[in-house]
């Protein structure tokens, strides 16, 4: 009877390789959506300056506005 041979799976990634892949994907997503991300930041800044962002955050606190 033949004994099973152990083989290494070349597709198994190390933690560093996984992080590198994730980072590359994040950078790609950021570059592909730079315009939308910029507009979102401007929107959040405007909402923050107007106090709306804080008011919305207060709605998320148990019991409502402080």
C-alpha cells in the first residue's frame, strides 16, 4: 500500500503577502475612485463646518441628543 505524499500548496500566502495584496487593492481602489473620494471628503468637511455631522453623530447616541 502506497503512503500518501505530503505536498506543499504553493497558493498559500504568508501574512505579509496577504497584507501586500490587500494594500495593492486598496491603492488601486483609491486611484480608480479618487474623484468620488475627494467629493466625499469635501461633503464631510462641509457637514462638519455646519454642525450637521455632529448632530447626526448625536442621533446615534443612546437616548438621543445630549
